[in-house]
């Protein structure tokens, strides 16, 4: 009789072990309909993690998670927020948490984006409204480094700005650039970024702007005209004569010298170009009519005016209409994106 009882106990233990193995390593479970998020604070115990997962419907019972944890002593759960959208075994759930596969939203900010562009990206990512972002970001224009970022779901617009500013500071430090004239360098880099298409022309464009600044010639940079219109809430997607006449301080057709601030957020190449402009005698450039992204550079106004005429003739042939006449200064090729208002 005692042997029978012992065998029954052994069989019960084996059955329990088998059931535990099945529910922890074999059965895929999903106790939720829509994707769920589980936040695991730093220092949370194994049992508490199991409870959080069970409450969200990710595992059937908290003990199943603890069972897997006990069997995998070398792996440790990582703090963070996790998204669960499909059925999984407790072992698979533990594997994700042990490797720190936390939920993050990828945000890609292209080089040359201004705060209006970034505001649109941030709003689409769900971190806050474009208006909220602009309130924080406008004073930091030019210093929000364009790159690919991964943010937590609950990141605020302030958090986005802090991350982008920190990345700019990191890059600036790596360039070993002098602290003196930093803002002026970033402003010049923003002009180069918004004008240059070809990598090999960036330093030359910076050289042209440096020459115009030294000679006291107005920069007549189209992106500054567009940016002035954005700041005034008057941007219509292209530059009109009324925009060229705008007295906003950012309009370099109306005011000599650099604009009061950057008009975009430059990448590394444009920052390098602004720090090391090419030695050139050229004072003018205009986009080539072949839409190659290149520019025609000239030392004198007469040559520049011929290049501008060629550009406009090419635009007329390709569009079939004359369109809105643009300025004949340093560039006539910029077509920035409209702002978010």
C-alpha cells in the first residue's frame, strides 16, 4: 500500500512537471485582443513581473514566468516597456525581456530639416502636437542634429529636443571646432545644407557665401526667404516676389550679412563645409537647368545672369509655363517644404 501511494505521488509530480513544461515551454498563450504594453520598472522582482504579465494577458499564470526564470538562471529580465501583440510561450516572453527587446519608436530626421519639418515628424510619431514641439524647438533651430532616433513611447517633445541637442553637442565635439563663432558657423552650415545637393559642392557654396559676407554683398539665399515666410505664417510652397520683398530679418534679399539664426538643421558634411570653406573667387551660383543637383558658379554678375537665364529657360521648357519668377541672387533653386501651422 505504501509503495502504491509513493508511486501515485511520483506520478502526480511527473504530471505536474509535464504540465508545467507544456504551459511554460510549449503552449502559446494570448489573453488579450489588442496589442498591450507592459512597463517593467528597474528592480522589479520575478514574481511581480509575472503578475504584470498575467494582468495584461501575456502569460496564463505568474508562476509560469517564475518557472522559466528559475530554469534560466544566467539570463536576467531587463527593465523597460514591452509591446506584446501575438501569442507566445512564457519562455518566449522571458527571452524578449531578458534581451531587453523594449518597445521604441523610430524617428528619422533628414539632414536639412527645419523645426517645422521636425514638428510634423514628431506629431506623426505621436509624441505631441506640432505646435507644442515648435514652442520648445524654435529657439534651438540649427542645433537639433538630423539623424535616426529611437524613443520610448511616452517620450515628450522636450525629451525629443534634448536627445537631438545632445547628439548635436556630441557631433560638434567630435569635429573639434572652436567655441568662438559657433553660432555663426551653424547659421552658415544651415544655408549650405539647404542649398547643396551634391556632396562635392558644399565647401564651394560655403566659400561663395564667405566671399559675399567679406565683400558686404547680400547673400540673397532663397531658403532664408522661405524661412522668413514660414516664421510669418505666410509660406505658400514656393517663393513669390512678395516674399522677396518681405522685411523679416531672416530675408537675406533685404538684409546684409547672415540671418539672425539657422534656417535648418545641418548634418556633419555641411558643418565641415562651414568650418572649412573652399578658397574660391566665385560670388554667385545657380542651379543647373538639367536638374542634376549641381550648380553653375560665377565670379561676376554678367556670367551669373546668363546662368540664371539658362536655368529659367530650362524650367520653362520642362514645365511648359513661365511660373513665378524667383530671385537672381546666390541661388534660385531652393524649394523648401511648407511649415506646420
